[in-house]
C-alpha cells in the first residue's frame, strides 16, 4: 500500500507560497511562510504531521483495546507538534499526544497501558522515532 500527497512551492521563502494536496482528494490547501512561522492563513507541514499522528494513534488505540476485549465508545486525540529553531536550523524535537477515551468496563491503569502500547506501535510513531513523543491519556 502506498499513500501519496503532493506539494508545490512558488517563489522565495518569505514572499512565495505553496499548496498541498492529499492524493485521496480529501484535502487541498495553501501554505506559506506566515502559516508556518507566524499566524498566517493556511496550513503547514507540522499541522499535517499532527493530524496524521492523531489519526494513526486513535486507530491503533482502538485496535489494541478491541484486541484486549474492550469496545471504545470514543477516542479523541490531539497532537501538538513542536517546531523549534536551534543552532542547526529548525527541527521537530517533540510531539505531545493528548487523548481521552470512553471505554466501558476498563480501569484507568489498563487504559493507560494500552494507550502507551498504541503510542509506541502506531505506524506514524514508528516513523517519527527520532522525535520525543509524550502521552497524556485520560479515561472519561
């Protein structure tokens, strides 16, 4: 299985602009220097990584819970991708996963254990192994 997205950039870094499109057609949008490093309109690569990570984690968590005999009613995950300037340029040193789940019949410790397993084993987490990934998991 191969998933494809594309991006195009025109112009200089500060004055130019670009567009990104998902291969499925589900999203197409603009990005710019301002949307990445300031508060401009449009998306940015870090926001797209955050969406991918939140979605991947939520699906993996659902699978792990189901395999353990629990049926989640809801799993809601937010991913915060930190973009920081260092001496070597910009990098993504950390991603915070913040999740809450409604899972009937599970205790807090088991919920957190399965959340940690999902954090470690979702494909996006595996792809981002060089980044510190933290998890705040809450059973509601």
